[in-house]
C-alpha cells in the first residue's frame, strides 16, 4: 500500500512538472510568436505605406509631365487659331518642335490638308484614327504606337479654334523615353522599377531596364510565367479595370515581388505600377524578427534546461520503484498473453479492484481500468453483473460455472469463476480468476446433441426397419401365397390368372419400396445426379394421368388435371425424376383420400424471369384426411410417418416425400405443403426448367388448319382464352362464347368448321347444345368435346348429342393440334404412342446376361413376343459372339452391366471399337438393375443407345426398340 501511495505521489509530481514545463514553453512560444507577428506586421505596414507614397509621388511626376505637354500644345493651338490660315505657320511649328523636343508636329485643317515638321508623310495615313479626335473637338493623349524608325511614341492632340469653331487640329508625337524620364527608371535603392499599364494589363511604358527590349506585351503574361494562380491574376486585372488602387504580391523574376498601383489622373485607363522585391520590403522586419526569435529561443532553452534538471532528479529518485513496477507488470502481461483466464486482485476491506489483467478486454470485452475506476454511467448489464461478482465477500475458496449474455461482445458466454482469499504483505486480498469456457461448454452440448440425435436416428431407423419389415413382408406374403394358390389350382385358368395378376401388383409394389430405399441411400451419400435430356411435358403428364386414373376410379375418387397458361411443352431436364416426384405426390393423394373424394393436379406456367427457362407451378390438392400441424414440421424428415389409425393401414417407407424434396431442390426449385385435418392437403412445387431448342410447332403441318373457322364454347374464361389463343396461333379464325345458348345463336347466324365445346357447360349442357346446333346448322361444324381426364372417348356418347371427337383435360397445345388435325384428315406422324409388341416379331437379339435366372426370364419373354434370342454368359463372350456373325445378323444387343470377365460398359466400348461392319450402328440397350440417372448416363457414355431397368417391362422395352429400329 505504501509503495502504491509513493507511486501515486511520484506520478503526480512528474505530471505537475511536465505540465509546468509545457505551460512555460507554450507561453514563451506564444509570446514570442505574437511579438514576431506584430513586428512583422508593423514593419510591413510601414514599408507598404512608404512604397504607396512613392508610387503616388512618381505618378504625380508623370501626370505633371503629361499636363505640361498638353498646356504647351494648347498654347500652340491658340497661336495657330489667331492666324488666317492654320497651314501657314511652318516656322512656328519648327520652333515648337525644337523647344519641346517632340518627334514631330502636325497641323491639319478640316479638309484633310496638313502641314508637318518634316515627318514621314505616310504616318498620317497609317495612323489616321489617331488624328481624328482633335477634328471632333477632342483633346488628349493616345496609347503608345510605333512611329518613325520604329520608335515608340504617344500622340498629344488638341483642336484649333477660330471664332469658336474647330478649324483644324494640332498634333505632337512625343517619345515615350521623355515620359519615362519624368518619373525615373529605378526606385527603392535601385531594387525596384515602375510600369505604366492600361486597364487590360497591357504594358504602356515598360521599365527603363526593358525600354529597348520589350519582352512582354501584357502584365498578365509576366504574372503567368511566374507561376501565379490564375484567380489572383484575374483579380489584379479586375482591380485595374475598376479604377481601384492598392497593392499585391506576385511571383516573377524568380522571387516574390511587391506591386503598388494607382491610376493616372491625366490619362484615363493608365496605371502607374511600382515593383519592388518582397525581400527588400521585409528586409528590416526580418532582421528585427530574427533578433526577437533568438531572444525567445534563449529563454525557452533556459526554462527547458532548468525544468529538465528537476525532472531528471525526480526520475532518478523513483527509478527503483519504477523498475520494480515494470518487472511485476511484465510478469502479469506475459501471463495474460498466454492464458484465457483474467486475474483480478480485489482489496478485501474496500472491495475495490486494485489490478486486472490486460486480457480483460479480449476475454470479457471490458477495459482493465474500468474495474479500478468504476464507471457508474456504464449501461452494460454484463459489466454490472460481473462487477457484482467481484464485490462478493469470501470466507473460503469459491468456484462456479454459469451462462451469461455479454452485451459488450454481443454473444452468449459460459464463465467459470474461481476465487480465493489470500494474505499479501499483511493485507487481505481476494484473487478472482474468470475463464471463458464457452467453447468447452458448446463442445459438451454438441456432444450431448449428437448423442441425442444419434439416439433419435437409431430410434427412427428402428421404427423404419419395423415398418419396412411389415411393408416388405406384406407384398412378399402376397407373392408367396398367390404362388401357392396358383400351384394348387393349375386346372382353374381363371383362378391362376387372378393369382398372377395379384402377384404382378405385389411385385411392383415391392419394387417401389426397394427403389425408395435405394434412392434415399443415394441422397444420403450425396451421389444422386440428374440427367439433362429433351422431353415433352404433355406426354409426361398424360402418362401420369394414365397411371393414376385407374387407381382413382377403383377407389371411387374424382381425379382432374388442369393446365393454366402452359406455353412451353418441350423442355430439357430429368423427366424420369420429375415423373417420380409427380407420381409420388399423386399416389399419396390417392392413398390418403377416401371414396368420393377429389384429387386435382394443376400445371401453371408463370411469367419468365429468364428467356432460357420456363417457370412452372405444380399443385397436387386433395380432399383427404389431411396432415396434423405437428407432423407438418417433420414431413420431409427421412423415415418419418404420421402415426394414426388411418395412416398405419397404408403401406410406405416414409421416404417418398424426402426423395421428392431432394429431387426438386437439386433442380433448383422448392416444394411446400399446406394441410388441415379433415379438409385435405395441397403440395406446391415451383421450379424453372430449361426450354428445349426444338420448336414445338416444328412438326405441325399448319396448312390443313389455316383458315378454319372455330367457335370455342367454355364457361371458364381463362381456359377458353388459352384454347382461343392457340387456335389463332395455328392460323384459324376463332371466337369464344361462355354458354351453350350463345353457341346455338352463333351457329344459327354464322357458319363455322369446328366447335370446341366444354361437355359440362352450365345451362343446357354440352349434349343438348350439340343437338340444337345440328338442328339449325346441320352436320357442317365438327364437334370436339372438352371432357375431364376420366372420360374415355366419344364412344360413350349416344344420339344426336354425340360429338365427333373428345379431348381430355389437361389440354396442351400439341394435343389440341393433334386432335383437330385428326378431325380434318391429317394424322400427326409424330404422335408418340406405345409401340406395339409386334416390334419383337421376326427379330433376332443377342442377350448378354451372367445371371442364369435373369437370362431365362428375359429370353422367354422375348421369345413369347415372337423374337429369336441368342445368349452370352458375360461381356467378353457377347463381344466375341457379335464379331463372329455377319452383318445384320443381330437386330439389337441387350447388355447387362455387372458381369464377370468384362462388364457391360467395357463390352459396349469393345463392340463400338471393333472392325465389324455394324459396330457403329448396332443398337445396344443396357438392361440392368443399376437404374439410377448416373447409371443411365454412364451407359450412354460407353456407347449404348438406351437403358431399361430391371425387372423388365415389355411395354417399356417395346417403346425403346421402336425408337431404335
């Protein structure tokens, strides 16, 4: 404590000495600077006044000289006016010239006749404008001009009067040297000189030192070459033009120059300028200022020396104390820099912090001095809370760990406080140690969370395995059971066919379960990739409708598909994955919707944000059981299935929605869901899909449609407008009405070729409208009914209300064209229908398959379809079998992938690289259980033409071959 008191006294004394030293120096410097400034200003002011008086005096000499010459010329004019003829005074003019030392004297009458004293005769003609003033009754002095022999002169002139009238003029050419002699060449001890300028800055009378060598024509050029600011030069010229007098400082002749200027009285627009180097102006002041500065410096040095001696004495006396303090401080700093713990020393009696480690700011966000000098205005809650901890009284060792929010660092912290009372030099102190254990606590919490997540994952996977066990055993039980029943009823063909049908359904369901698990495995490993191939959105949607419609019909559900403003049908992307998502959502909607419920699939094209991509919104809405609000938060979590009596009866892996979400996000889109218990669910997908380069109308023969007159009858304005715009795009003339009654009136008054009518139009209905239209218009217009997607074809209509054809919703531009073209005798050759299995008949195929059972199944299916099949055991045998046969022996090769010796990829590359005539053209179709998109891509990259997944679907295989053969 005593040492601290001494240290405080020393610091105060040092501070006092330093303050006094600074004040003394500051006052001395201030006084000295003010004195110097005052002396300089006084000297400069006095010198400026003297120069101004000198300028005025010299200007008066010049004014008197000009005035004297004018008086003499006026006297001559009077003498001339007394005579009878102003031109008969040659002797008088010569006498005047000699007496006044003029360059030349002229006398002119009003008719232009003149008399001179032997001057150059052309001067009067060359400078005619100079001589005109006197003839007008004006007198004065001209600007400088070049006279005889190129001498610089001025012209004095005055009129000659007789009887009060101007009868002529008398003129005196006067050399400028005589004017310059009037005011002298030099000034201020030959350091300065004078100019005469006009108001524009032009040099009228140059200094005598330049009288024979006129370097500059204008003072502006002199100042410009001196590097002066344009603004200052302009201000000087403006002062001349305004008739002001004053002074200025400019740089020229390699040093600053002082200019004093005043207008002349006898010649308007002329200025007398005195130029003196600024160094000469301030010469006396500089000497005085230098002497004053030396005196001030001597005083400052004396004061500084005295105080420095005193200061050194104080420093010397406290050196040991400072060294000790520095030693202790260095120890504390070294410790603080290498640990994350802040140490505080608190006096047990006053509870004041005597010392805090320097790392307090880094660890806690509080400056160390804030503890020893508490700031009551500090609004930080953390500072207040931590200060309260340091003021606790201790009786024994204390340790606690607690969370606290640090508003200074803006973060949540975990602090560990350790405190211990100790005795230091007879005084009781509290040693507090504060450690930031946030990272260690977070690690512990993360470990706990990881353990909990692992336990939850294990629980979820256990539940998943339990569910999968049930879901897999259910179709397996059906397959095994139905196989036994078929074996037991071999003679009953109907019973066997029923068993085989149910085995087929169960096997497909089992395949879907396996595919879901494999897809999820790919997603979790990050290996799922998407293909990018052209596809038709219309065909994809129609295929989904064909799959789902029978399911909904068997469950007595209404299934409808609607399109809204679909402008782009031909796209580029992974059609298989997109179809997987749609079928998953549609199948779920059907599963969880009771009988008489409704499922609505809406395809809407949104405004484009990028011309290369079409923006779509797909919605699958149902009126099913709905999803609880609690489960909505976990609906996209793997292996999760909502547990209730209804859902537990429905088979599934709980992976379909997870897979769908990952596929959509991989496409750059998003999927969302809204649901209410008992009201139904809506899944919404928004995605941008690349537009195909192929023009959707490229395969359409528009000639058969151009000029057709069409009436669109649809109660829904949006769908009616969509059909109308597409018809007009195909070159047809089309109009739109909303009711059947309006359609009948239209047909009665206007002929048309085709009526596209909504079957279930409100009012009289579509069939009644058709009957009445045919009554008034006959069979002239063809009738195309727009029907829901569950209506098959026109064969379901009877009587006069039967249409010529029907088109199912959803309506796409391409399907609308195909349907109308077929009505008017044009069958679109690009209609993509399932190829008939006749494609197999009479063909010979090479089947490369290592698995005996798979080889037997595939070969028999192909042979049942009418094909001849030859088999190879692995890729090497398959490649050799192909190379041994002549050209066109095989129509195609079906290639398995995973085989010994040589796999399918290697075999395909070997075949393509062989010398066989058909090596480049033989169709090679991958037929493998490796059915992921990356497997398909790898197959194509190896030289294969297509990929068909196992188990083999003969319709799919027929479609593939139809495109290759």
